[in-house]
C-alpha cells in the first residue's frame, strides 16, 4: 500500500492595526483524518515586541521560533536595542532558505511593533518574505482571507482587529475540517504582548 506525506492543516491570520498587530490561530493539530491534538499552540512570542504564528508542522515552528528568539536576544545584547520586526523576519527567512533542500514544513506570519510602527511579514517554506497589512495561511486560508478582504480597513483598532481575526478563523473552522477547537491570540502593542485564548 502506498504511503503519502500528510501535511497538517491550520488556519492562521495576522492583521496590522493603527496601534499594534494581532496574530491568531486555531488550536487543532490534524494529520489526514486523525485529530492529534485539540489544544496545540500555534502563536508564539519571539521577543517583547515581536510574535509569530504558523500553519504546518508545529514542531518545525517551535524550533524556528526558538532560534529566531535567540538571535533577537543576541542582537539586543550586542547593540543595546531591540531587533526590528523586519530583521527578525529576515533571520527566519535565512533559516528557512538555508534548509530549502530538506525544508521546514511551515508557513509563517511574523508581526510586531518597533520604532517604525506595527508591521507584518508572511513567509513560505523556502523563506520568501512578503510585507502585508493582513494575511492568512494554512488549509483554511482561502476562507479566512475572504473575510479579511471584505472587512479590513486601514487604521483599524486593535480591538476591532481582534474581533475580525476571530471572525475570519471561525469562518474557516466552519468549512475546514483540519481547523478547530478554539483560538489563540497574540496582541502586540508598544506596551508589550498580551496572550488570549478562546475555547469552543
């Protein structure tokens, strides 16, 4: 019997606001028709002002976030100032590209707030880095991006962006069998990072 590589599904979104960035992802880890976990965390804090969210293999994302976090800490130690969001995205891009022959199976959104304001970057498996105002990745991305496209407005507040992220992921969960079981949020402002979780 033939064996097929099964890519885990997810729905992950990121939104740039007037006063910060919202990253959100649902909690289900599924491999094919098996739900492996209903309580996985797919949003991660990299530093005090930068976070990441992923779709794909959670193990790969955990390794990448840990490495980028170390580079961010080293940068702050050497220069006395925090790493920029763009530089953190570039570090992750370099790590992904250097492993392109045996790639990390993860799509990533990196977002945060620095001296230039809030920003968001989307990265694919090979490290392509695309700046954007809002993004969705994973098996439910097509549904979630439709909600974001229809309702995102320039200058949206963090509270409205949080509600929009929840609405986008709930829409994806209702149609994507590989997504579900709650939502984790990372709300990043100039005052720091706040984590929230919704179970349903």
